[in-house]
């Protein structure tokens, strides 16, 4: 709903701060139809997380990580042990973003077994986001990693830990 005045066949909109060029206003005679896109995204994420295809699983975990209200973190955590690195990476990134502390030990265990640099970096960063008690030592350890990407992500993780220690919310579901 936009405030407006109507007189002499003209509608005058007030209180808008829109650019003149490229602005389109849709006037409806009735209520807008229901928007089911978020529910459809959730359904797709749930299907993806449960999929055997690594691309679907990775996409499902990644997408679910942006919506804490979906409460899908417990279904993402098992993906930390997936055979494909991209799935493990998406799972770690999402769990850290969601602040899902219940997966902290699982992420830590995954970090010790990780063979892929990108997954390792996201697992380390997720632990930093969760304020893991060992994060300072882990960042120092991975600052000496042979892969320059892991070294740079260890520095980023350390900076994250330094700026936001123990500030993530816990999801207890």
C-alpha cells in the first residue's frame, strides 16, 4: 500500500523516493496473490539436503544456511561427512552462518579428517563463527599450511574470532 491522492482523474503518489528512470508501479484492483516462493525454496532445500546427487545436496545445504527459521541445521550437520568436498564445504559454511553450536564437535572432527583445502577453510571459519574454544590454536596451526588459500582463510578466521568472540546465537533444536 502506497499513500496517494486521487482527484480529477489523476492519482498522485506521496512519500515515495523512487528514481525517475526505470521505475515501474503496478496498480492492482485487488490484493496481490500469495507468494509461495519461500516455501518452495524450503521444499527444494529439504529435497536437496536428502539427495544423493552431490550438486543438489550442496545447493540444499547452502540455501538452508540463509534461513534459520527453517530449523534445518540438524539435517545439514550429517553432510559434514559427505564424500564430495563441495557438500562438506556448503554444510560447514551454512552451520557456521546459522550459528548452530550443536554441530561444533562435528565440524571440529570433520576438520581433522579434511583432505580438501576449500572445505577445510570453511570448516575452520565455521568454528571461528561459533567461537570454538580451540580456534586460536587451530588458526595458528593452519597459518602454516602448505596451501596459500588455507593460510589466508586461517587469517580471516582468526580475525573473525578476534572481532566476534562468543557472539553467535545458539539454536537448540
